[in-house]
């Protein structure tokens, strides 16, 4: 196999890295021993995402490359370094490739499915495109699967926040619309309204309602950090949850077609410090409560 084929997936990377994401990925809060598999997972997923989002690559070639990543992940070729690296990390931890394969299925949908019927249809997409990310991180940390419902709510909310933030760019650049069609229809607008320089009152009302619904979904994840045994992961989840709540409130008040709906670094830093302090306080309180309930002499 020639070098061009071997390097094709890596050559299509956008240049975006884990420090460029909306939310922390394997930050300093995560124990060093867990960062390797998480970053290997991220690099694999980022490569696949960049393939699916490539502006000029034909759909057939995108699907071919995504299939090739899957083949490399399961050990049937060594063509793509990101697949080999993740496969090695999974083997070292005795972890399944299923979460990564679910992400590949989502990226294939990005290539082939450009519209979503309703909220449930969108959540179905999030079950492949977002929920497996958090599930993988929990598996790396050895967390119980009882945390998955709270994880799934958080990850789906994060995905929908991204969809709302980028709804204009997704439509104009990739012809994708993640805003549910029934929500647009109820507001009396069509997908073409997403290409305008600013939202009409009807579209803005639709987007604000979706932001409020996302905030409600996010509320289902508020218990997530408290359910996690690993205290460092718990703090990272607290930070992510805090950032997500701030973003949904911004999206419920602003127009993503023309306003600033991403957090700037000073705001991220301030919210991170507040979330870490709050998370530490809750963990200490939880420990003190548990100690107080122990029988004397235990």
C-alpha cells in the first residue's frame, strides 16, 4: 500500500486540537495515567470528524476513509496511526472499541443525513455522536455504568449547544441542519432562514426555545459529578457542567446567527475556578458526611 493511502486520513486533519474544543478534554484535572487513552480516543475521533466535515472531499471517499479507520481500530490494517494508537490503548486497558465505533457511525450520518425530524431524532443522533465520548472517559476511569444516564444527558446537551452555536455555519458550509424540522415548522420558518445574517423574530424564538429545552436536559446531568468515584474526573465534570449551563443561558438570550455565543478565555477561566472550588467543597462535604455515619471504632 502506498504512502499516500497510508497517510490520507491524517492529511485531512483540520489542525484543530484538544485545546481548541468548547469544553475541556483531558485537562490538568484528569490524572496523568488516564490522559493517554483519552487523548488517543480524541485524536481518533477528531480525525474522523474532520474527514466527515471536509468541504471538498466526495461523500463516497469520506465513507471509505471512515470505514478504513474502523478496520484499523479492529486490527485488520495498520494504515492510520490514530487507529493503531487507539487500538493499542484499548488493548492495554482491556476496553472495547464500541464507543469509538459509535462515533464513526455518527460521522457517517454526518455524511449521509442532513436533516433531523424532531427532538427525539436529534437525541438519537447524540446517542452516537456525543454520549459515547463520556461513556469512554468513564470506562477509562473504571466508573460504574450507573452514571451513564447522567453522562448521556450532559453529553447530549453539549452536542446540542454546539449545534445551536454553529447552526448558520453548518447550514452554509455543509448544508447540514441539526435544528429539528418540526421546531422550525412550528415557528413558521424554513431551513433557509438559518443562512440569514441575523435571525428573524420567529427563528430567534425557535432557537431560544431549543436552548431552554437544552438547559432542562442539562439539569438531568447536575448529579453527574456527585456520582463519580474518581475525584479528579468529578471536578472536570463539574467544570464542564458549569460551562454548559452558562452557554445555554447565553443561547437563550442571544442570536447565534450574529452574536457572540462562545465563551471567551477569561470567562472560561473564572468559571473553571469557581466550578473546581465548588466541586472540592462538595467532595469534602460528602467525605465528612460519610465519616460521620461510620460506627465508632470502624
